[in-house]
C-alpha cells in the first residue's frame, strides 16, 4: 500500500507541476494526500478510493466546506489517474462522480468519458450534459443486471430500462430525454461495433411496449444474430435501385428489416427459412397472412420473403428491357393508365386495390419527373400539391377499398389527380388546427414563464446543494 500509494501521489503532483497543467492548487492536494496517508497508516487500512472517501466523510466534520470540496477534488483526481493515467478530470461535485461510488462497471464508467469526447468532437458538446443523467442510469441498471461490457447489452436490457426508468421519469419531457439518450448511445455503440444497428429504434415510438409481444416461448442462444445480415440488407436495397425503386419505398423496406432484426435479437435466433416463418406468424396485425395483402404486416412479411430469396440467389429481376420509369415493371394493362380495354373483371378486391396503388404511384412518378424539369418558382407553386399527392399514395398503400370503389377509380385515366382535386375542394379543419397550435404553444410558454417567476431562487451553488442533499430545491 505504501509504495503504491506514495508513487501514485508523486505522479499526480508531478503532473500538476507541468506548465500545461490546468491544476494549480498543488499545496491543497499535497496536504490532502499526506493527511490521508497518516490516517491509513494509523488505522492499518490498505489504500483504496473507497477508504479515502470514508476518511473524508469523517474529516468533513473538522474542516470547512471549501476545504472539504478541495479534498474531494484531490481524491477524484487521484482516482482518475489510477483509471486513465492522467489528471484531466472535471470538477468533482459529489461522491457519485467517483467510479467506486458510481454503481457502474469500469467499462461503462470509462465509456462516460469516451462519450463526452465523442459528442464534443463529432456532435453537439451539449449532448453529453443533456443526456448524461439518463445514460448513467442505464449504465447503473445494466451493471446491476450483471452486464459489465457494452457489447453484452441486449434488447432485453433496453426494455428493462424502459420499464424501470423511462416509465418512472414523472414527465413526458424527461421520458423523451431518456429515449433520445438511449438512441444516441446505441448509435455510438453501433459505430464502435458493440451492438446491432436496430438497437437505435428499440425505445422510439413506444416500440418497447410492442416488442415483448414478439418474444417466443422458446428462444435461441445466438449472439447479435442480425449483425451479419445488416450488410446483406443494404446490398439488397442497393439492388432495388436497378429496378428504379424510389427512396420512399426503400425507406419502408428498411423499416421492415429493422423490425425483423429486432425480432431476431429479441429471440436470439439465426436467420433461416424457419425463422422467417416464425416472424410471419407472430406479426401482430396479420397472423398467418389472413388479412389483406396490402396491410402493414403483409408488406413486412413480403419484404423478408424477398430478402430470403435474395440471400438464396433465387430472386428474379422484375425489370423489362431498358426501363425508364418506376412503373415499367408492371404488366402492359397496368403500365398504360389510359388503356380502357384492359381486363379487370377476373381480379379480386385485393388485386384491384394493389393495381390502384400501383397506378397512382406511376401517376405520381410522372408528376414528379415533370416537376423536376420546372423552374424553382414553379416547383414552389406546386409544393403543396406534391405533398398532398404523396400522402394520398401513402394512404392508398394501406387502404382497403371495396371492389366497386377500387374499380371506379381504376376506370379513371388519372385517379390520383381526381382524388387530389376532390380533396382540394373540401373544407377541412387544417387552419383551425394551426391556429389552435399557435394559441396552445403561446399559453404553454406563458405559463412556464409565470411558474419560473413564482419559483423561489435557491441562494447557494450546485456544489452546496449536492453536498447538503438539496438538489431538488436548487
């Protein structure tokens, strides 16, 4: 203890003496270390930072608050040197800042410093301070569950964090902060190669409430089974470029992959034809594909089935010779919107809905191509029309019209334009919603200012409040 402790103290003090060191209060540090050393020798206590903090707890009854704060900072710098080999530590505000009192594994504790540097260099430096509380709570929870390394984090860990921390935040804003903190953390851990990319979306949009329903009674033992598939999925999406798929369509498929990959991670299953069958059966709103073929679960299962064929090398191209449009892969009677001689009598309702969606999508392709060739002023003139038409096509992707309704629109040379013109004439409550949003936000901001004015001002510093257990008042 004597050699180790004295050598460590000597190294810290020598670093403080360097010209480029920002730590100048050497005398107070030396006094702290010397007094601690005498205490440990008298009590025959081996040196540890835990023992040093126990000594400081006793010592603060005899010294001033300012001296106690400086002693605590000296011990914090000592621990930082033992962990990182340098003394570039921030000001220590409380014992929770120490690794030995943090409740985290050493890997997670080191990661907090790594994140701070990452956000400062590559993101917004304020992100670390915005997310630090929620992030540290996650590290504490993971450590308490026996997870000591970032690569050992699983979807179950994130769901447990949602249930124990996010739900107890007390306000929607704090809960949202925790969700954003985890999204940012999982993004960084994915960049490090610790977790799969799909982990970034586990807590978004209430997904953590849906995922437990996708857990099978019997799970596997695969570790991060989606990781080898991520690159293959991107290759598959790149292949769709050859078939002139739009970016919006690829975004839908990418979301389908995310859900499938989360399913694999949750159940620790390797990808296989059997796994695809399990995935399709467990889809919440379309078990065994008994519903319409254009439902959300139907297109999700279709995406994964096509991906399985792609991996097996059996997916056939749906391109025709020299395609120029996204709709060129359609049969001739679908590709020509003005062909009234096409046969549709033998189509069922689902097929007509699909044909109508494809016809509207092709019509929007034509409109988009025309819009690209216009001047910026003309593009702005049609911005609202373009957005509404996009929404109509998106709605049609999941809408289930009756046989007669679908046929009536199919008979139109331009069903998308017809629907848009009808929508344009409707009296909607859109402007009422805008006005209400302005008024409600103004009221919220006014109320927040009034509450801030009414709140009593805490007379002491944050360090004082932390030391005396008055952070709530601060």
